[in-house]
C-alpha cells in the first residue's frame, strides 16, 4: 500500500511546501500508480478494516518525505538520519521485551547488513530531497516494486506473469518520463 505515498507526496507538496507541481509530474505519478495497479491487481478482498494499517504507513511515509524535504535546507543528511534513527530506536526498544528472541549468528549478521543497507538508503533519500522536489522524486518510489520482482526472481525463482511484466514496464516508463521532463527543463 506504500504505492499510495508518491501520489500523496505529489498532492501535498504544493500546499504544504509551496512547491510547484507540473502536469508532467502528475502524469508520471499517475502512470506509475497505474503500473502498480496492473502488477498488484487488487481485488475486493483487500477492502477490510485491516487496510487502514498500510494506508497509515503510506501516510506516515508521505509525511516523512515531505519533512525530509523541508529540513534538507537546514540539516545535513547525516543529522536527519541520526534523529530519525534515534526516534525509531526509542520506539522499537519499547517493543523489544514483548517480542525479543536471541538471534543466531547468521541472523545477527543479516540484521547488521539490513541496518547498513537501510541506513545507506535513507542517506541517499535524504540527499535526493536536498536537490529535487518531492513531486519529481515521487515516480521513482514505484521502482521498489520492480526491485521486489527482481529479488523474487533471483532468490525465490518467482517468475512474474505477463500482466506483472506489463505493469513493471509502465512503472519504468513513468520514472523515465519524469527524468526526461526534468532534463528538458
């Protein structure tokens, strides 16, 4: 459901950040959203009260991106990531007593790798928001579904069906379109 975040970011960046959102940026976001819908092909069984959790996640990620853009002019990416990590650590530490089990060594190494990759990804995201508007970056958020498909193929031998491949192509076109429009300017 985080595929709603780019639409929310684009919609809210104009009123909250006073940034200009062009028709081309809207077209790229909507095209990427259509591509995600082609891949996911949601059905009626999705619409239960539990759908509010991923919707809340998308809204939270949207505000995280907008806040990151707002702070990019006054904070370094390292400072922003430190405080975001500190807040998340405090919140998640409160949950540890209820769910903790000591990891095996191989799991501990994977957890460290996950932390390192996550930190690097957030540093890159924060750096991107220093130089580009959220509405421009929003279509690239859809690339996560492309990489999820590639990782599924690589690690689980899951071959996407033709409908999913069509959706992935649409998502890639939306990102390329956004980049092309920015370069034209």
